[in-house]
C-alpha cells in the first residue's frame, strides 16, 4: 500500500456539518484512482487535505513511508513532495513556460534543471514552447504545461482537481487518453477528482464514489459500472456541445 | 494534542509579525480605554455640565448635514457621468476627484480669504461698482460655511465609489430600465439610489470619519466640536485626563455610528454584483439637458477646485520669494522624510498582515483586518492622546528603572511616525488586500506544492503579481500623511514643521498669503497622485 488514509475528518470553520467524514482509502503504487462525486460532495476538499492545503480535524495520511498528517504531526505542503494540477492550472502569469516548469526544481543544478525541462516537455509534447507566456497558449496547451510543471520535481503522488472542466468536449477525450498514457509511462501514483463519470471510467484503475463526505462505493470501473456498456457508447449518447473555438 | 499541532503548524514568521503589529496598533487605543474609567477631576465635571452638550450637538449637526449633502452631490454627479455623454464628461470623470487634493483646512482659509472684507469679491464690488455689502451675508465662518467647506472638498469620496459601482455593476439593470421607458429622474430615484445604496453609504462613512477627524476647519471657523475640545482641554487647560475622557466619549459615539450603519443596512446588504463586468454605455444628451448637465458639473468643479486653486496661486505670486528660503526647503525635506518613512512601514505592515490573514483560517485571521481599520475610524486627536499617554508611560518606566537619563521616546520623531502608522495603516491595507483578492490563493498554493515555503512564495510569485496594488497603497498612505494636520500638530517634536503645519500656522496667524506656497505644494503633489491613480492605474 502506497497511500494510506485512515478515518479522515474535516469541518470548515463556519459550518456545522462535516465536509469529510470517516474517509478511508488505500492506493497501490502506480495506480490511478478517481474520486467521483457531485459538487458539494467534498471531493475537492479531500484533495486539498491530501496536498496539505487544509488541516484535517481528525485522521491520518501516509504517503510512501512518511506520515503526512496525524494527531500530533502536520507536514506543510511544501515539504510533502506531492504534485498537483489545479482546476484553473494556476500557471504563474509572469513566468514563461520554462520558468514555470523549473519553478519546482528547488536545489537542482542548472544542468539537471535543463535536462529535466526537456524531458517533461517531450513527455507532454510541447517542445519549442519554452519561451512562451501562459496567456500565449491555448487551454489544452496550458493544461499540459501545468502537468509538466507538476511532474517535473518527480512527485511521489500526483493530484488532479477537475482537470478537464476547462476544456472542450472533443479535446477532453483526446487529452484524457494521452494523460493516461503519460501517467502509465512515468508510473506515478495519481488521484483524480471529477464529477464526470466518463472521465472516471476512461482514466481510472480504481473509482471511489464520494457522497456527502463519505465513501459510498469503492472498486474498479467494471465493478462499479459493469462491463455491459462500452465507454464510447456513452459518449455518443450523451448530448454535448461540440464547438471548438 | 490536536491544538498543539494546529498552533505549531500555523506559527510562522508571518503570523508572529502580524501579531506583534496588531498589538502595537491596539496599544494606544487600549491606553485610552483603561484611563477612560479613571477618577474624574473638577474640569471634567465642568466640561460635562456646561460644554459636552455643545460638542455633541455641533459634531452631530456637522456629521448629518455633511453626510446628507455630500451623498446628494456625490451620487448625482456619479449618475450623470456614468450614464450620459455631454461636453467635457471624460475630463470630469477624474477631474471631479481633484477636490480631494485640497485638504479642507486649506480650502477653509482660502474661501475665507476670498469672501471676507479684504477679499477679492468685496474689493471688486467696492472699487469697481461702489457697492459696500452687508457683512452679515458675507460671513463664511459659521456652521453653514463649515458644512459648505466639508461638502465641496469631501464629496469626491461618495462620487468615486458610487461611480465605480454604477459603471461596472449595474449595466444590465439600467439598460433594462431604459428599454422599459423610464425617464432619467425615475431611473435615478427608483433604481440608481436603491441599488447604489451600499456604495453611497460606504462613501458617506468615509466623509463622516474625515469630518470627525478634522481640526483645521472647525478651529479656523470657530466651531466647537469634539476635536477642538480635546485640543483645548489638553493644551488650554493642560488637563490630559479630561482630554482622555473626551476621546473615550468620541470613540463610543463613533462605535455607535458604525454599529448603527451595520444595523441600518441589516439584511438589505445586498449589492447587485455580477462577475461579468459590462461597462455602462453613456447616452448622448441633447439640447438643454446637455447644457444643464455640463453646467452642474462645471459649477461643482469650479467651486471645489478651480476657484480656490487660482486664489492660492495668486497669493503665492505675492510671496514667491519664500520658495527660495531655507526654511521652506527644510519643511519640504521634513515632510517628505516622515511621509516616506511612515508610508514604507505602513506598506510593509499591511503586506504582512494581509498575507497572513488570507492564508490562514480561524478567528485571528478574520479579526486582524478589522483592527487595521480601527485607526482610520478614530480621529487623529484621539489617537494622539492615546499615543502620548502610552509613550509617556513607557518613558516613565524606563526613566525610573534608569534605563535612560531623560524622556527619549515622547520627545522624538518616532512618536509621530508611530501615530501615522496607526492612523493610516488601513489606507494601504485596503489597496493591498484587494490586490491579493484579485489574484486569489491558487498561485500561492501552486507555489507551495512545488516546494517553496510561504515566504519564498511571496517573493517569487505574489509580490510580482500585486506590485501595482502595493505601490498604490504606498502612494495613498504617503499622500494622506503629507496632508495630515491634527496628529502632526500635537505629536511633532519641538521646531519640527511639515507643509501642513506650516500652512495652517500661517493661516491661523492671519498671514494668509504666506500660507499659499506650502498649500499649493500639498495640492500639486496630491493632484499628481490622484491623476496618476485614476487615469493611469485604472486603465491597467
């Protein structure tokens, strides 16, 4: 077991109900887990708890052999070695693509930084874009930069917060496939948060369904949705705006 | 052991510095509150018996009259300029903010100089037309005159806030009303006023705080208010204890006003806001209405800026040799030096506190911004009382413990700078806080997840993204300090003059021509900053 979350509980200070309650999860190394839930189910909060951006009121989080959070310990996000791709990407607008990607390579030598930059750019298919600023890129390209930036420091665990919500539908399908390939190549353990069932099915080795801050189902995509229905059918059936600007 | 973990992981240099700064700001206020309950002396009994009612009455009359009138002038101008196109409209957009560059006390003695027996109006009437007027109608040094001065020099607070709201937030509602065929008056009274209520109230509260803070105007025009009373009991009677009691009473009144404002707004606190910013497109006015709008804006602009400014320039030409005197140079040097030091400290403190409170959850993080505003709501004279008692207390303690050989702190420039910081922290804080709000927290979070701690994230990411807001906050604080009068009068070290005290001193000694040069310097520096702000920064 690579990631181990036990009995996690969280409450926003101005609310009297628990946003996350009795949450348990174990993830194997290299596995892609999707947390599926409607808005308000607590899924984004869960991701922020794992990243260290929020402090749980109860529970433990272990990643690898390190305890990230317990009753007596709280590791700050900058010391967790966890990567995250934000919903709005949060690319630093005043830095170029290469500066963004090198940002997390703290204490790397210049040479290593340069080599790593080329490596991840190749991985996300963006060679030659080093000098661009984020606003000069399309939505899909921005997302790849965000992915490259998160992958660059070789995180133990990679988190994705609704990674496709800002993309057009057809782009979304393409990137989804690509992303799964990249993650499997690098072998990084990752957790996705989404409200989209298709995303979950297409990407995940394991799906966790979150309802009202508690796990309501946990299993492989087949166990949860069955095998009778092909993914591509669903996509075709579900009406969607397929405009691309 | 949860709470130990929570405290430990929330304690970083930003938190510790914020707590230290907040305590420093609270100290002078606490020292008033503590001494407010001390045993009253004879003076206080006398003041309460015979004078307190007058102070309360005059202060309230000023607050209510100036509040209502500046709401009317400010909101009507904001409406005309947001909704209609007429000659010089684009100039008035920022031109009508310029009156803020003239501190009311300078406006007060300028207008007195224009209107009195030897002023330009009466001499022209006498010499050119042989008319000698009844002095009764040409006296501005009374309550209506005071109200007039405050309204014309302070209405821009209401004007700017309301205009910003109307231009950005109300477009669809006003366009709908237009399509439904409402006439302009109906739109103004039925839609603009109720919708913009929150912004108008916000503007009016700033005006009221300025009125209560003022010492220059009411002193010069001989109106007895709380502020003049504090000065009088302190320096006239030499009775600091009673001055503290007056200050405490005034603080209570302001607290009451602030609570009343909250309660009045109550549930009606809605402000119609959309994230979609759509600019209101002004409608071209035609015929008479075009010229009515133009004349209204022009008249206000002339009265509130052009006329006093020209008069001051004329006086300055009579005394321009002053420009080359060493005295003036040292006054300019003093003014810029204290303003720079204090504004820099204010900016640093505002950055630290706002960065702390946006990155942390919990009660302290929510309370700190409220404390920064405290100093801005409390009149300068009251802050001065608090700071003097505090510093004398510290000095006494150090002297008795033979740490120092004389009272060091309470005779130094340090006390004045500290007072500026307490009073104007809110000015820079608001600007910096809104800068932080604009960028949100996700850049900082991204940076932290990529391995940079809060401090490094601040210097590498946040600072670069909110440079404009920080610079803006610094300039605003600098300008306010430059114009400041009551605090500076009380707390400056012996023989230390700033442009503001220099101008006020000359005017009080009836050397009105000599007051013109320092006044113009203040106005020009402030006007440049205002132009820069509303013309250059708003375009960005």
